[in-house]
C-alpha cells in the first residue's frame, strides 16, 4: 500500500506542505485517541473529475482512509484495518468537510454488530480544510461517568477544537519520543494559572513515589515542586504555554525519576495545560546498568589489547635473539597476527556497543602488514568501498583473514619488487564481499586452496569456512596477478 505520503500523492491533490501537516498530525495523534477513548481515522478527499479536492466546493466527495490509530484507554471500534477503504455516504464526514466545523452524529452507527458514535473534525491548515478526522467511539460497554472520564474528554474536546482551528499539530515541535508518557501513564490538567484541577490515580501515584504526601489536586504545581525541591522543572509548564508547544522535563527525587510532558491547549479563549506523567525509574536504572556494563566491556577490551601488545613485544624480543631464519620468520608472522587481533580490541575499547567501524581497522592492518612483510620496495595499497560497522565476533576473524591475504600478496606476488594491492569492498543488506587483488606474479598452474601447504592460507580457509560461514577462493586476475574473493553472510541484526 505504500507510505502515508505515497498514498496522499497518488490519490489527492494535496500540496507537499499539506502532506507534511498530516504527517505531523499522525505522528502525535495517539494523544487524542487516548483522551477520547476512541479510534481515529484520517480521511482525505480523493482526486476525481467531480470533486475539487479542496474543502467546501462539492457535495458527495469521496474520502480515502489513509491512517488509523486505536486507543490504549478503551475498546476499539474497528477490529479490521480501515486504511485504504473509501468513504462516500458518511454524512457526518461530509458535513465537517463542507461546513468546516466539528460535526457530530445524532444516532450511533452499527459496524459489525458494534454501536459506534462518530464525530468528524475538519483538519485545517492555514485558511483551508485539507482532511477530516473521524473520532469513532465503541459504545458496546458504556462507561460510568467519572471525574477521570470527564477530564479526559474535556482535554480531547479542546484538542479537537485546536485541530479544527489549525493549531494542532504544534508547529516546529517534534513528535513524542518512544519513552514519552502516554495518557494512561498518568495525567494532570492545569488551568492557565498553573493550578492542578485534576490528577489521575497514576499521576497521584507517581508524585507519591517522588515523596509528595499531600493531595496534588487543587494545588499550584509550583508549590508542589518546591515542596519536592524540584523548582527547576516547573518552568517547563509555563514554557509550554508561552511557546504553544509541548515541553518534556525529568523530575527526580532519590532513585525515583518521573518524566513530565506538558502540552498546552488553547482553543478559542481557553488556556490550560495537560501534563502527562510517567515513572521512568526502572527505565533509567536499566540504562545505568547498561552503561555500566558497556563501560566494563570496553575496559575488558582495553586490557585484552594491552595484554596482546605485551605478547607481541615479547615475541619481537624473542625474534631478535633467534638466529635461525625460519624461526625468525615464524615469530614475525606471530607478531603480525597478534597485532591484528589487538587492533580489533583497541577499536572495540573505544566504541559504544559491540560493533566497530571496520574501515579504520582494515586500513591500520593494511599498513602494519605491508610494512612488516615488505623486504624490498613497499607495495602500494588502496581500498575502495566501505566495510561499515561490524560486530566484534566478525571483526576479529575478518581482521586475521585480511592480514593473511595481504601478507600472502606481499610475500609471493612481488618477491621484493614494487607492486600494487587493492582491497575492494561491497556491502549489501545481508552480505559482505571483499576482493584482495594484486598485480604480481599470479598463482601456480596447479594451485588449489584446499591443498595449499601455506599456514597463512590454511588459517584463512579455516576462519572463513568455520567461524564466518562464508566462502573464499583464489583466482587469476583479469590481466595479471591474483584475486582473493571473500564472501561473508551478515546477520539481519
């Protein structure tokens, strides 16, 4: 079906600014659904020869449902997805569209055996109505009127009026974040002077956990926050009123942390603020534990890197004291392999999380390997393409494989003469393809990787097939030299 923008561009004559306005509305309309105990359907006029596509020009306009949201505070009116359906003879919607006013249905409609009360809200942007918002309430289980329901619905009605006036969604305000409080987490209504006229049970509980033992209802929020020694959080509410946009702020006392979202409501001459309250103490504790765990893991990688560097230094010392050339060469290769692993741990010790930007590792390994392996003129190297970020469990064997392939190219392709080595990288969603190509002497005619006596190539084959579950093959280059082709599957995560 495509995205909301795709549907709007394909079926309507709405401008890009209109589409942006509807995107902003949909991003933050869960607030209205929860306050209303109702489903919301966003309907837009369908482009056709008989309809103007803008408000108030024709009757019998066809509307397309382009978005839908269900409430978390009450039963849904629609168990099926209504997006993509076309609405024609729903007169409450037609009246809101033609008359540019909130229209209410006299009698409930029945949908699949469920009585549904409908209210249609014109969505205004500037001087024009560009869509209609249907607010549909499931009446199968009527609720007993209560202060909570009345306060929710009063806030919902004010928000609906703002939509009809073009004052909601808020201009220049980002939509609520995933951790932002919802209506069900806790809600307070404040009058224009900052007095709490209603606080839901969950909001009262949150303030109890902060340490406030009195009744929040009827108090000035500034007084409440001064009693909790939280005066710095109170201005957020008045900033919300003055700037006419939501403001979020955290309030913490001891181990209790509460997230407040102040939402100004200003339809007509009304001035009030909804304050949504969410206790995020457990969330912040988990974040602190993750940060502590992450710091511990980085420290472990740092210590492993230091230990590997110590091992490499000891091997170098032993190499200098060894008189047998074959033993010296073996120790030199061991230094290079240990150094390659240390580079990965050094990068992991500086990274957040267990993935690393592998490009810098590859470039560092290339430089170190070519320097250690070159006995004559140094080979020219370059990399094209990007490895991106790779998990640590893949980065370590890949670093060793890259080091061995580069070492093999320097030692056996050029035999001390000048040459070039290119590392070509192509990364797709689920696969990493790497080619290490040289312009050297090429492969022996009877070369077979699986039967190669070289320890380095045996290590490469074991790591690629065993640890990375990939494939590796060596072949002649298109003109000269050798190409090592490596293909590694990447996990979806």
